[in-house]
C-alpha cells in the first residue's frame, strides 16, 4: 500500500474510532446499555487498528506519523483507557442487572474518548507537520472543554471556574502558535558568520557583459502588456511579452551573451523575467523582493547572462506569478544548435480551461527526417503525453541530456509543472500523434486524427536510461541536510491566517530561510504529507535525484530543476552550492506558492536590499 493510501486509510480508521466512541456514549445516554457495551467493544478494536495504521505510516517516514505518535495517539489512548475503566464495568453490571447504564460516569468518558478521536482526525487536516506544543495545548484544551460541557449537560457537573485553566491552556497554545520562531535553518551546518550588512548584496551579483570568446551577443527587448489570445475560436484576455503569447522565443548558442531588456507597458502588478532552470547569477534571477524590485508600468530592467547550459528552458514573470504566468507572461529559452531535421518547441499552456500546445498548424516532416520535440509545461499542474506512430527516445529532461535513453513505445510521459522533456525520433512513413492529457495534442504529417491511446503505463524516469558517474551520490557526506514536509494547515500567510499550503507547518514568509555556504554539498529531503501534488523547484541550481521513497535512481542520473512530489512521496535530492545568492525555493504549482508554499535559500554573507514584495 502506498503512503498516500495509508494516510487515507488512517484517517478513515480514525473517523471510525471517533464514531465508535461517540455512538457508545450516545447509546449509553439513551439507556441502551447492551448496545453501548457492544459499541464500546467495537471502538476499542478500531482504536487498536489505528495503532497499526499509525505504525505503518511511520515506516513511510516519521513525518507522516509524528502527530499521531506524539499527540493524538496518546490522547486517544488515555481517553479510551479511562473510558474503558470507567464505563466498562458499569455497563457490564448494568447489562447483567437490566439497568439503563446512563450514569454520567459512563456517558461522559465515552464521549470524551470520541472527542479525542475526532481531534486525531482534525489535527492532520488543519495542522501540518510537525505537531507542536502549541497544537498540543489547543487540542487538549478543546477536548477538555468539550468534556466539561458534556459533563455539565449530563449531570450537575463541575463548577464553571474549572473552565478557566482549560481556557488559559487553549489561549497559551494559540499564542505560541502565532509566534513565528526561528527564521534560519542551517541544515545542521555552521550558522552565519557574516553579520547582516557585511556581505555581498544580491544586487551586485550580476552577469557578465561580454560573451565567451567566440560567442555573440543576443539582444532581446520584451515589453509586457495586455493583449488577447485566440483559443478554440474564443478571444481570451491575456498578458504577453511584445503582445505575443507565448513571448518571443529566446535562442542562443553556448557561450553567447543573452541580453534582455524588459519593459512594462500596463501590467499594474508589475513584471519580472525569471529564467526557469537556468542557473544565472543571482542578480539576474528575476525574483521580485529577493533579487530585484518588480518592474512597474513605465519601468525597465536589463538582464544579462551567459548561455552556458545547453538545452530546453523557459522564462516567465515571477511577480504575482500565479496570475502573471497563467495570463501568458512566459516564453521559451532554447540554447544550443537546433537539432537537424525538425526541431519543435512545444510550450503547453492552459487558457480558461483549454490546453494548447503553442504550435500552430500541422508541422510537416518527410519520412526519415530526425524530429526533436521540446515539451515545456508552463502550467501549474502536470500534463500527460503519449506519442503514437513512432518509437522515440526521451533524450533530455529539464534541459539535461540523459545517459543511454532507450527506445520507448506505448508509454505515457508525465511532465511536472515547469518541467521539460525532449523527445527524439525519426519520422516514419505515416503520421505521428502527440496526445495531451488523453485528448488532442499535436500531429506531425497528414492523415486522420487518431483517438488517444488508453492504458499505456507511465514511464518511471528514475529507472530509465543507463547509470553514469556523478560528482556525488546517495552515500556522499553532506555538509547540510534540509527536510521540507509539505502539507496544508492553518497558518499565517503574509500575516493573515489561512488554510495555507505549508512547509514544515509554516507558510511564506515565515518558513525559515535555509542557510548554506559556497562549496557546501547540500541534501534536500522533500516529503508530501498532503493530498496535492507539489512540483518542487529550487532556483539557481539543478539538483541530482538521489532517491524516491527510499529507492535509488537506477537509470540515467537525473539532474532536475522541478520534480513532482506526489502525495505520500519522499524525494531525496542533492546539489553543490556553487551559485552564491539568495534563491527562491518553492512549489511550482504557483497557486500553492502564493498560498504559502515557498521559502528562501541564502548563501552565508549574501544580503538583499529588496523587501516585502515577493510575488510568490
Ligand atoms: Cu519557474 Cu520560481 O519559478
Ligand atoms: Cu504545491
């Protein structure tokens, strides 16, 4: 059973346990001693089952079970034991004597056990990992308060002042929960040695102004403005660079200098350019509030960086990116000589519910022609692709060539939000169809459209291709190790309490900044405790995948800039800290990022003069 299924099963069992205790209490209150006794037995059994689901969850990773093991499990255990000891013997003798068995010493403990069970159901839904003292205070106070109320209803009950300590406990818990706590996570490495103000500003970490020897300067001017696009015969409001959606394709050869002048005509929220997957110097990264201020209407910013990495990348605004990218402020960046034959970039994007490939018409390729398709997912959710009519190879992922990519046919490719796949094949005699999410996508060559194939298994890219040497691996000694547990919880987002997308129980900007030093070998473990897929994306570095769910990569080394952490999954990745700066580290479901799932990774000694305007 997968961890995601276990999480669901555990919640179901917890619900049944809570229901069992509550209905035992209700049956007792209704003077049905025999039914109450039977339900008590059921509740005990289900509660014991819950112990096994919690233990099973813990084997998938401590993060998945921590709240169960340290808080809600013991709470239900204590309440359940008290209920058994108090209600059990009394119900037994009531059944023997034919008495109603509705004494408060029977009803109240049973219901309190039910409340404790309900807390075990609500806590994982409302609070993320880790369960804290503050949550423990609130949970225990709530269960106790509900118990006191029940007691007063069932019998004369305790005096009102007994609510005071319970109230105090709850308030203390809430107060502690709003304290923001540490703002730096050194990942087990040494903490800062550069006091604030004595380092290098990210604003000074700019790119070179000349190409490498033999390279040329590629100049682009991109002006963001409102425009419209045609999708499925409809005219849709959009924002574009130079009025185009996607924006003008940027291409270069390795060693060239890319120089892009960004202007903003009328996008009131402001815009930037972020070079997704491209490890530019920090000052060119386009992260508003971190590496620059957003470009407001009438403003301008010039980006310069060397085209060092070959492959398929993309660019997009990073200011209010949830809205900006959705509206069309993105384009492709392809570096390297165009592939021989047909070289097609396919920036997939969804406008108002319609997903388009970004390719006009039906491109033609003569049989025998080499074809390269560069798939780019510019949306916030994964897309599924199948290629029918030709055997092909997945030759590059996130711009990086794979080692020994074998021939593929009848498989489905799942491309994470923000990710890129390059497919290569030789054009056969008949047409080739690239289907998108089980529907129409792109056709090469003539012929009738074919229905999308069904039931093709998903390619596991961690087992595809052949191993090759890497500069570090799963057994390396890491200078710093960080763990990011992704979940949903009630947390402050920009000072407002929300049902946020959280990292380690906190939301932007309260997630502690990760601190590294130049040269560090850094390990990141990303675990998903929630029910949504989180495409994780670190700026400025490609990460090497070490393990997924404890299983090492057995195919080609995978250097990624975005990896999908699905519900219940745990990814372990690593990178060398070789690009000083302050970098965003966030979920590339940009709505999740805007609702809290975002943090910074900062090199020791780097400071930023930009504040407050982070734009997700
Ligand atoms: Cu493509 Cu911070 O994002
Ligand atoms: Cu997410």
